[in-house]
C-alpha cells in the first residue's frame, strides 16, 4: 500500500487529506497527517474571534473528527530526508522517531515574519492562531476592567492604548474588530469615555490593503478615523522595548497590546531541515501541477501547496508570478492536490493549478465591510454581509458552518459575550492558594530522642544499663494495669508527651 505523508494540517493539508479520503479506494493508499495542533485554524475568522463575534472553538476544525480514514499525528516534523524517503517526527512528549513514506506532500504553511526590531520578539503577538486571537480579546477586556477603577494618568492610558503593525488584510481586519470590541465595551464602563481609548495602526507603505483599489483603501482609513482609530502611513516601528512603541515619525505609544501582522514567511523547517529545493525566500519550488521541482527537473514523489510553496500563478494576477499566500489559493490547491495524487497513482497525468482571483472582502466590525472584485467595489453593510456569507460558506464541514451561523444569530439577539477567560492560563492558582498542606516535620533533638534499651534487655547481653536522669515511677499500691500505665508515662520523652496533647491536625 502506498504511504502518503502530509506535513501540515492547515488549509492545504486538511483539504488534501479530506479529498483523498473521498477519492481513494479502500486499501489504495495510507494517508498520514502530521501537525503540531490537532485542528485546522480558519484564519479569516480570527479577527472576529478577537471581537467576540465568533467563539474560538468555532474558528477551528478538528482533524481527527473529520479525517476518519487518515492517521493523524499531533507532533512536529523536524527533518525531511527525501533521498531516503524518511521524516523525523518529534512529539511533545517522548523521543523523536522516523517514519518512512512513498509520497510526501508538504503543506507546512507560514509563520509570522518579523524583523530584528528591539522589543518586538518580547512584547508583540501575531494573529496566526486562535490562541493569539483569544489572548488579544481577553487582554483588552482585562485592561478595561483595570482601567475603569483608575484615575486618569499614564498607567490608565497605557492600558487603553492598542497598536497594530501592518496594513494588509489581516492587520486592517484585526485593527477594525479590536476597535469594534472597544466601542462595545465602553457601554459597560461608564467611568471610561470614548476619547480615553487609543488605537494606532502603523504601516510602512504609503497605503493599506493592496488587494483593493486606492479609493476603497481610502474609504477604510476614513471610516476608521471616524471610529477613533488612527492609521499611520509611511511609518515604521523602530522600537518596542518595555512595551513602548516608538516610530520613525517620532511618536511613542506605551501599550500592553502590540499586534504584529506585517507579513508572513514559509515555515523555516523546510529551508533548514530538509533536502527539498527552496527558492531565495525559503519557499518550496513547485510546478503549476504542484509537484516539487529542482534544478534537474521534477523531484519524484514530492508535492507542495499552500503558503509554504512558490506555485506559479497562471492567471497572471500573482506577485512576482507566484500565487499569493492566502486561503483562496491554499484551499483550491489542496483540492487539486488530492485529484493529482489519485491520478498519478492510477497512471494518469496531473493537472495544472489555475485560479483567477474572485476578489477581496474584509469585515471591519459589525455592519462595516469592504469588497473589491476588479473595478467593482462595495463598502458598508452590503460588503459586511458579503464577507460573512462568503466565509460561512468557505469554512469546511457543515458542522462548522452551522456553529458559526448559530453564533452570529445568538450575538444578534443576545449581544456579544464580554467575559474574559484569561485566568485559564493559571487554572490552579485558586486551588493552590487555599489548599491545605502538611505541617513541616519537627526535627528531633538529641535531648528529646527516646532512650535506647540496654543491650542486656535487647539482646540478652551482660552490658550494664546506662544511668537514667529520670526518677522511677512510684507504682506501689497500684494494680498491674495502673503500674504499666504509670511506667510508660514516666518513660515517655517530653516531645511525645507534647504531641499527645496536640490536636490531630488540620482536616481542611
């Protein structure tokens, strides 16, 4: 049986495995998916996770629940040796081990791309995972709780200042949803005013959202300004030490929340720990049919798709001739990947990937959106409805579509739930604080130690007993039981006598 190893369970990896299960005959191939997380994250929903419009679990898709015929391994692939067709798998617990494969599909995705700016690595956070989105949401709510009891001043300003770096779709959507959350929170905090909250988005280029027209981008900036959020164009972050964001324009913004969305890069594992060919940006070199290609032609039995790969964009709409790293391409490449794998297994020919961009749509908070398809643009409520409709259809599995749609309806009727669960990061704190612990043992002193019986009594030897400084108990005129009790009491060390009077211990 052919062994297919899929490295990465994101869009492309999940859809490849999902479609393979539908297209492969029983016993035709064994599919193994390896990913450090047991779920696929639907990243377009992360901004709405931040604002509380979508529950965190509804933005992810369980791999095991929906890949019934595949083997799912929750671990990390730390090395690929395609020359021997082996991969090293490193689980969270236990020793690394190697697995053999016949065909490898690399869909390891991308990670946040950062620059060596002082303080960013220590203080910033990305928006690539549901855990990051949840942290941003909880921290914002916690900061409002703290600030609401404080007098105006530098510390309160710091708590209510939020900075996003990067003006692409991920940055703008996150920024707008954060502003939407803050506006809704103000209704519950009468001690805080609209002008107390500060939002700053920093973009190095001269415009935002390059996927839409300049007119649409300018409309978004104007809308954000009307909502109390400032976009700084042609500006770079120069430092973020101690949570103080400094910019090339000379501004300083002390803050607890720095969200970094200034680009992504292919998962570094492919460049550093594999023998597969990569380009100058660390992406796997791929053909239009998704097969990996090296200097000497096709690399047999090696395939790539999604953000980790440089797949030619035959539609001519890509950047530098390649597909841009987004969900549209990753999902469609995953589906084609499965069909191409099945075709080659059965002696057929793989097809080239071709997809014309359907347009770009962004959600910018409740009732606000932006949509662009060619020269046609929509903004406002209609664009927001288009955003929700498209992504509810795009998220995989009927189960997840229903959960997301139901959540939106609940929020429309009941309002958003603004409860922070940041305490989950230290779940044992309350238990540890009040839990009873054993009392520390009292060290025995030489004086209080029980005396040893004489050797003659212990072993029948003839050594004389050591003299005792304790007076013998007077047992004259007492019954046998009384004599035994009196003698035992006289022989008991002081520490034992004290412990006999002590309470039995803390029963809490």
